[in-house]
């Protein structure tokens, strides 16, 4: 997914939510290091974010692991972002 102004606007909103919750800023990750999220197939039509899910290692491969301790923070952050976006 190539970066767009709309993607950056959503990222800024996610980062603000993260800061408001005391979790710190959210930055960008090089597209080559992210893999291919479903949004990549329609990113030329609509702005989106990828990577709101679980933290871990070895995504979608044998030996994949998930950092379960990160789930409460990630869930809160995504829920508040969705709440704010729904009210715009």
C-alpha cells in the first residue's frame, strides 16, 4: 500500500488516540516491512490503515507468536479510533 495523504491523516488520528491514552505516538513503518494487508487491494480507492492487530513475531508463518500482553492496549486504541471516526 503506497502512502497517501488520507493514510497519513488516519495515522495522525491513531497517534493522537494513542497519546491521549498515554501509550505514546504511533509512527510509520516502511511499506516493504509491513507485508500485504487487505486494505492494500483497495488503497487506491479509500484511505486506510494496516497493522492495528496483535504484536508478535513471524506473522502468518510457522512459529508465529503473539504478545498477549499487548492486546488490551491495542484493543483500547483501535476502539477509541473507531469511536472518533464514527463521530466525524
